[in-house]
C-alpha cells in the first residue's frame, strides 16, 4: 500500500478527518450551537437561527448541536465544521462579530472578516453584524467535494483486521481497557513501546499491554487500535487524543520508543 493511501486511511478510518480536510469544500455539514458565549440565552435575538439559515442558503447542511444528525454524521463528527460567533472589540457606537469555523479537533479552519453594525438596537445590530461577517463566506465559491472514501474505508477494515491477527497471544481484553489505563496515568507513569510489524505494542512496567499503535505514513502519528484516538508527537512531547463525537483534552504520555 503506498504512503498516500495509508495516510488517507488513517485520516478517514477513525474520524480525524480534520487533519486532511483543509478545504472548506470538503465539508458537507455545519453544526451551530444553541447559545453564543457573549449572550445570556439560547438563540437570543434568534441569532443562532439566523446563522443556520445563512449556512443553509450557502449550500451547507446545517444543524443545531442538539438536533438529530444523519447516521454518517453520528458515526463521524469530523465530517462537520463547528460554527461559532465571537463578539469583537467594538467602539462605543458599533457592534462587531466574527464567524469562526473549527474542525472536530477544535482547530480553527476559517475565520471571516469582522462584521460590524452601527444599529443601536441589540437585535438589529447583532443580526446586521452577523450578515456582514457572513459575506466573507457568501463570496466563496463553495461546492461540496467529498473525499474519495469508499475504497479507502474498505482497505482500512483490512488493515484493522490484519492487526488483530498479529500476535494473537496479546490478549484482546487488555486492548479493550486501553483508554481507562491512559486516563488513570499520571505524569510519572512511563510506558514502553515495543516494535511490531504493524507498529508498536505499548506496555507499562508490569508489563501490561496498554494499547496497540498502528503505523501511518504521517511522521510520529499512530492510530490507537479499536479507539477513535491517535497518539502523536508535537514539540518533543507525545500526546493521546480521542474524539468520540466530543473532543477530549489531549493527554500527555511518557512513552519510551
């Protein structure tokens, strides 16, 4: 399997599509919160409804965060962008907002130009400012372009199955408890990576198998087998990051390779 296919399998098979989807055209869905942080009530001034309407008009499939999602989005929230409206620093006579789009990792993908309004009424001011900010997206040549996933997903299943067959002596129940083990770790817990044909087997000092890391073509990035998670190296430190529809705070790992 060539490196490009291997990398694409990694990005699509466990739901971390945000790494690969750097183009807004690769996103079909947008999820809008029911409440913005700078306001006191849900859908205050119907601004959240306005935001969803604007994205729908542009051609996105937009949902509120508490709505029922289609099956493909339930399985992989990384197929969606997460929209937010942030209040900008305005003057005495203006209201300013930015519309921000983030991926499922919480990484900012796009930020509009600041929209502003000089309306005195809050409802009218925020509505006008949001519409003006959205003009940055409105002027985009947006057309949904899905990534080719069918063949990749099939090959992804083969990769996972082959990893199960390797070293069957490594008990499956040990792998199932991998997340609990990671969550219980302290900064003083040292893990040891033992090289295997599929990547690495990570054990603690017992030695007990903590997790299996499947290789990808991305440098210092591994899939955690049977979990929607990755282990990656950044700025000299190793991190465990999981996303099961809700992004969790990355955990620092002390792994000796």
